[in-house]
């Protein structure tokens, strides 16, 4: 299987980078191919341009400014994201990746009868998320309602492919995580990838 692995963290020595490396090594060790996209290292500009916004309902929509990333997304059979949650949300660079690359004509098309979105990313069969939060799990789940999981599963993954296999694995309370807890989490990451077909 060909996987697009996206890392969204500015520090190359971050725990997120360690998770991304673990994902990559595990996938390649299991015979999958990995296209590693480090949004910061590749200097991705997350800002939707004026041209992109003005042409949002044009058919065809002009994706020329992100054509390379669109090609990489279309070639993937699985999409895997690695990022920290900041303020119970995605890093801005990852939000911009969705805004600019998951564009009309790429991830979906607008239904001409109004309102509905028609999914187009049927090549993405698996959508996996590996994330960390600074807060304990109960704050994220019960107080905040697990906003990142809801946004990615209901607001992005299913709108791009209704049959996608969505899974998310989070390390909570990251700010107080011991080395042992981080090592155990990396083992959970490896285990979570063993059933990818």
C-alpha cells in the first residue's frame, strides 16, 4: 500500500517527529511504500491565496499552486497525519494543508443541486491520525467533546470518502509524559499499523 505520511510540527527533535519516524519505519518494515511530507521542512505555505478563494466555485478549480501536493495526495491509498493538538485544534500549517490541497475537484465536488459535497478521494481507503494533547484525556473527551477527532472524522475524512477507515490514536497529558510513557506510546503506534491492508 502507498501511504502519504504528513508531519505537522516545527521542531525536528519533537516527539511528533519520533512518532512520524516510528510510523514510517513500521510501514516500510511491513512492505508498504511511504511518501513522507514534512510540512515545515518543505516550507508549505498554509495561507489560502486570494486567487484560490475567488475561484473556489470555478469548474475546474485552479490547484496549480499546490499541484505537486495534489498529485501526492491522489497517488496515496492511505493518509496518515502526525501532529500535536494546540488549543484543542490542529496546527495552523495542517489546517492550511486541508484548506489548500483538499480542494474542489480534488477531495470533493460541489453538488450542482445545492449544498451537498460529493466525495472524490476514493483512493484514500485508510485515514489514520497520531496526535498528542497537553491535557488529560477526560478534559479532551468530556469537557471539550474531542473536537479534533470530530473535525477530522466527520468534517473531513467522511466528506472525502464515505467508506474510509478512520482511526485516531492520541497520547494525552503530553506535558507530563515520562520517557516510559512515551516509549509505551510508540509501541502502541507500531501495533496500530499492523492490520493495514
